[in-house]
C-alpha cells in the first residue's frame, strides 16, 4: 500500500504546484512507410515477397506551470500496424533540468544505454520460434505500467557529461501458475559522454530486476545488466555492447526459464551528404528449460545486416537493406528463422 501511496502522492503533488492555462500546447508528428520485403529461409526452396506498409500518428501535449515546471504527455492515434490508440504517461520537467516520468515510465536501463549503430529497413526472417536467445541489449527490460522513472539533470553529481536515472514499478497483481508478468521492478542507469580530441565517446548501461507474478518460476521475470560504448568521429560512428542475465520467456506458446543469456552487439554508421551507410551485428545465446527447472537446452541467434538510406528530399528517405540470420534451437537449425532477407522502401515523415 505504501508503494501505491508514493506514486499517487508524486502525481498529485506535482500537478498541484500551480495553475495552468485553459488549453495545453499541442504538436503532432508521424510517418508513413511503404516498401517490398523479400526473404529466402532455410525452410523453403523459393524466396517469398511481401508488401510492407506501416504508419504512425502521434500527438504531443505540453504546458508550463507558473512554477516553471513543464508538464507533458501525448497519445498515438495509430502506432505502426496496430491501429490502436495508445496514451502516454505524464512527464514533469523541472527547472533544474531533471525529469520525472509517471505511468508507463519504463526502466532506467533502457533510457541510458548507449545506442549501438545497426542497419535500418524492414528486412528479416520472422517464422514461429521458441528460440530464447536474446537479440538485443535490453532483452529483460520489462515492468508494470504503474511506476516512475527519475532522470537527473546534466552533469550529475558534479561530473561533466554524466546523467543518471532511477526507476521502479509496482505490479502486485497476484501470483498465478499459468501466466508470467512483471510484478515489482527496479532499475538504475548511467550515461557518460566525453570528448577526446575529435572523437565523442559515450558509454551507458545499467541493470534491471523485475519480479515474476508466476509463483512456479525459479527465475525473475527479468534480471540483467548491460553496457555499451559508442565513438563518433566526424561522419563515422562505431559502437559495441554486451548484456547478460536471466529471464522468463513468455512470448512464445509455451513459457520457459531462461538462464545464462548473453548478447553482443556491434555496428558502424557513416554519413556522406544525403546518404547513410550502416552495418550491424548481433550474437546471442542462452539455455532454456521448462517452468520450474534450470535451463539446459542451448539456443543461439546470430545476424548481420547492412543498409543504405538516401534522403531524396526533406521528409522522404529511401532505404535498401539486407540481412543474413542463423537461428539455432537446442543446437538444431531453426530453418524458418534462418536465411537471408532484403528490403526496398521509402519512409515519409511529418
């Protein structure tokens, strides 16, 4: 009960600082993406082709209180392919530069990790799979929607270039032997940027622990740490990252305990005028097993991708992308999720 009162007090106290204008300021943005995707998996003898169409339309709302605190929120009228309205939480930006997110706040590890370059485009092979090997640095980043994330102002603790974050969410939805969802979760994140000569270095990461609502599981719903580093010199940016931990895989038809999960990512991006070249690499592995047991079955995932983006005119970008993926489940090739894929399309933004 104390946790719920903490969140409620923060919300009410922040809103009660001062009056606000009759109508908040509103802006909108979005995109429409269209293209063609081809894939040639190890499970088929012929390549397949498909149209790729997606869009988003986002409305952002904000207003500044008499105290100088900015209150912002928003909603998606459509979000990619789901066609559903998704309302954002509340963000309070204080006069010292710090911020407080309330409701659907997320976890600090996800906010502060340094973004490693990767290929753009919609290419990839996406057959049904029970592969539990991680494919990204924040594979166990999960939390309940009832929570907060605090973002420090710049130069945290007097260290130039350092930012810090702290988040928590409170599920308390009750235990179940049939489902796996995040209960209480906690996360810490740090991000540090410095310039050495002509190169800007950024290192970021953190950890997250999310309890599991399923009383039958051994692992937490998510428990992991991650760190990544990027270096930007002129038009070239390179980066690499590493994540490790354990979690409960509840995204397939059957849930699994996942242990010894590790992932390495690496990538590079080069901008030449209106053209951006990018390459990315992912190598993940894990051991999984039935709920209530230690993971013993080895899964792996390895993928390399490349792309070229060309800005045709402001607001319109053409993309050509390619990927080559190898997915292994229990040391056996997952043929529907292994193979090559390509994408040609355009993204129109406003």
